[in-house]
């Protein structure tokens, strides 16, 4: 069975500081991995995805994530947080005909 | 281009009632998936449809049903509503079934409150 674990349901960073949101997956086959962002009262927007090839994936809004098979991780980072980054972030895995989402990490950016 | 649209945006129902939620996918997309997102949790997969056929079903009771129409729009039906059905219901569309690397594009959701 596939599952996704997001460590830390709430993360707070200062504006301009590094953002690190953690995601670990369990999968019996090589996974396709995704990060989505959800702003209040909105649907999910794709930030980035890993399929095959380069393990460092760049996404929108300055976010990137690195696929580490040995650690079964796909952590999301951004060098410098902006106030507009405050939102809920979801890691997801797809190895079949459905997505499995983590429970989400709420990011707060402190001015 | 219009994104995924869902209707209604909000609705309030009473326990035991029935509800129908609607979704229109992005033009050209043939697959629609439905998710339930309870407050404070990640989306949970309910159904996936492709070319009007059910391609996947999550762990939800038979009170939940769905269908896809020839124009690829979709309806999610929930019978005998329970308080626990209160959630944001998200629809996602993709060109093909969301297998592997195919991206899903999400609508804004329908907020269902059951009282």
C-alpha cells in the first residue's frame, strides 16, 4: 500500500528565511510524487512533480524538491519565504490509478 | 481557458437528505476524479471516471455514487447524509486517468455542511 507522511502539521518561518516542508512516502514501486498548495477556500494548485530523471525538481513560485530514493523522501524547499507563501501544502504520491495525499502542512510566514 | 468548475460553491443540507455535486472538467480532459477533504486533513480519493466508465473507487460507502456524462462532466451523489459527510468536495480533471505522471487539475471545491 502507498502512503505519504508529512512531518509537522504546522511550520512557521520568518519572511526571507528558508522554507523546508518534509514528505516521506512508502511505495512498493517507483512513485510519481507531487506537491500541491492550497490557499484558503480554494482548490489545490500543482507546485511541482517528480516523474523520472533529474532528482531535483523545480516548480513554480521558487519552490523546488529533491527526490531521495534511499531516504524515501521528497522534501519541498524555498530559499526565501514570502508572505504570499502562507498556505497549506500537500505532498501526494501516485503509483496506480489514484492519488494518495498527506495530511498537509500549514505554513505561516512571520513578517 | 476555463479551469475546472464546480457547482454549487456552498450548500447546507440536513441529515438524511440527498445531495448532488457537479463538475465540469477542463476542455479536452476526459477523466474526472472526486475527493473528499475533511477540515484539517488531506483529500481522500472517492472516484475516478474516464470515458464515462468508473476506473477507480476509494474506501467510501455505497451512499456515494457518481457518473460521467458524454461531455465528460460529472456528478457526485451522496444519499442519506450524515454529519460526517461535511467536507470540501474537490473535483479534479486530467487528460487521461491519473496514472503515473499525469497531472490532475483541481476545481475550487464545493463546501458541504450537514446539520
